[in-house]
């Protein structure tokens, strides 16, 4: 390592971008990049083994690419006997090795890690320049300015500001096609006869195989299979995956983005979020590519708009919520829910076919699409009254794209309504009819979606009404729930009690988590 380096640049595991702010304007000849695989980050929750392997392999490949570009990279592997196990410990070691005059780092994505970065100046008696993460459209200050004084922080209106800021799908000062949002056109169930494109699979190279072996040895009890590991772990392969989505899946993404089919984990989804969130793909560049396909007539407007909304709308919005609400956001529990998650969340072994499918593919691939997360696993957890902190930990553990800044608001706010409506205008819950409408799951289930009560009835049906009943004090005045509450109030008392009894019997049958 160079003894003349004056600047130490720690790069975190989700900062695998050449245009990361901490590298901007830096001289490779007088800088050392520090990359660290540490136990604190691999074990603060019991991450899916494929998630750990993906991030570590992507880090190792990125380090080599940086070296090839002329940077000096001090890389600490997880199995290094001298590894301290923490970011701060490894920065201390790097300071001892390189004697830098300053540290330059890009802001962290999570409160927990940002607190470490902010303590370094005092801890090491060195100047620490924490750069804004310019890979996002909105800074924390910009989001706070937008949110100031608003009674409701609805994503739709924030999204419109991001459209105006970027110019994406704009016709002058108006939205392309005359509407901001084409979500109403994006709710079609998929038929088995339709051809669903498959995302490209990337065979592990020597670097990835070494990581897979290490993860197998070090994390034998973590959830997830490594046998089907096929993630891209380089920017080149991530770009290949991006092109495959744009060419083959994007045209029908809009129509079928909410659809679910047995044995089809991917359908028309991009499977690009792990690469975006780790830094291998640039989200704004991807959105401009999507817009270009629409302008060229290759992609319908509802598909282009629906995808772009997920990136510059929802992704940016939940990040803003996360940082605005603060580190205590994780402790919110508006509905006072405390039930442990059932053990089948770790095994997929349940007679409820929809949950078996969504959890099974999560175990196999560290992936499920947004409707499976929201309306299958999330909906069920909400209806049974699962502890939102436990639900949050599960989602953070099991998905390859899960980082707290994006996962926590989606889970605690959108899925579990634990923030009391800061993020979502109502709880996203349903009985079995929604699942039946948007999937073929119910046809292969041992339970009957047409029955509301009894041992053979779809559990979602009675659980839905039980959820509304037990939370009436907190939810009855929600305008978006006015209709189901009127329906409930008009029911005969005997029917209400049958639903309560059926739901209670099912809840009593649930085995707790390990």
C-alpha cells in the first residue's frame, strides 16, 4: 500500500458505483479506498445466505474493477483472522496502516451506520468529510422542504415533483399522455398461456464460488438456498440484466405487475432492485432508458410510467420518509400488534398455497415481487396481528434488495400500518377474493376461497373481518375503510360471531416462530 496516501476513502457495501460522491475529484495517486467485509454487517440480522453472498461477491468484483482503473484498494475479507468485525475497527486499522490526513466518505443509507460515520472525526481526531449520496434525486433537506407543513405526505404528489425535476415522461409542463399515473391499467391477472420472459442467470465465477463456499461455512443456519444462486455480481452483468428487462419484460410489465402465478417467481418484473440498491446500476439512467423505449414506440405508456414511478416516485419517497421520521421509526406499533411470526415464514411449509409459494420462492431466490410482499406475506402478518418489528426483521433478512432505508418504511408503514398512516392512507389488507382475482394460487389450495368460516375456509376471509373488528377504535374513522366497516356493521350478530370464532380458531392453531 502507498505510504504517501493522504486521503482514506471508505466504500460501504451498497456504494459500488464509480460515480459515488466520495470518489468525485479525488486523485487515485494520493488516495486509498477501504472496502470492508465485517461481521457486524453480515450478522446484525440473520440475512438470507444468497443476500450475503451477492453483496460480498459484488464488493470483491468492484474492488478489482477499481484497481484496474488505477485506484489503490485496501480490502478486508470477512475470513481475515485480523478482521475486527466492525466498520470503525477496520477504519482504525487502515488509519494505522496508511496514516491519512483526512477521511472522505459518502453518507450511509441507514441511521445505524450513519451514526458510526459521524463519530469518526472525534474517534480518530481526523477531518471526516461526509458527502451527500448524489445517486438519489432528492436530498434529505429537499424532501423535508417538500414535506414541511403538509398534513399528509402522499407519494403521488412527491412523485409529480420528481417528474418535473427530471423531465421524465413530461410534455412541456404537463405529464405525457395527460395523466400522471396509469396504475388503474396495471392490475390485470396473468393467464398461464401467456409467455413470461425469464431474467438472465449468471453462472458463478471463481470469485463468487469462493464467496459461496465461505457463506456456506460461516452461515449454516441462515435462511435460504445457495444452490440456485445466479445474481449478477459485476456492473457488466447487471447491465446485461437491465437490457434483458428492457427488451423482453418491460413492454408487458405495466399490465401484469400485480399478477401472481404458481411456479413463476419473476413474470414481467425487472429483478433489478438488488443491483440498483447495491450501486451496480444507476436508477436515473435506467429510467431514461425506459423513457427512450416508450419514445421509440417499443413500450406502452402504462408500462413506462408504472416502472418509472417505482424508481423516482416510490423508492425516493420511502427514503425520504425513513430519514425524516428518525431512528425511532422502527419502534412504531400503532395497532398494538405483538403476535410472533409463525414458523412457516422460515420454512414455507403451510397449507395456504399463496403463502407457500411466496415464501418458498423467497427461500430459493431471496426474491418476491411487490404484490407478493404486500398482499400475501405482508397482508397475512397484518391480519394475524404480527409484531411489526418482527415483520420488519424478517423482510430485512430474506430479500437480496432489502436495506433498512427502503425496507423499513415499506414494511412498517405500507404493509403493517404501524406508523398510523404517515406513509399509507389505509391498511393494505384483504380477504381471499383479492388473491383469487390476481393469481391462480387459490385453485391449488387446500382451503376454499369461497368459504368465509369453518376449518376448510380460506383463513384470509375470517382474518380480514377479525382484523377490522379488533381494530375498530383506531380504524373506523379512516375514510378509505368506511365501506367495509358499513358492511361489517350491517351483518347479523351471528355471522359476526362466526367470523370471530373462525379467525380465533385459526390463530390458536398457529405455531410460533423459532
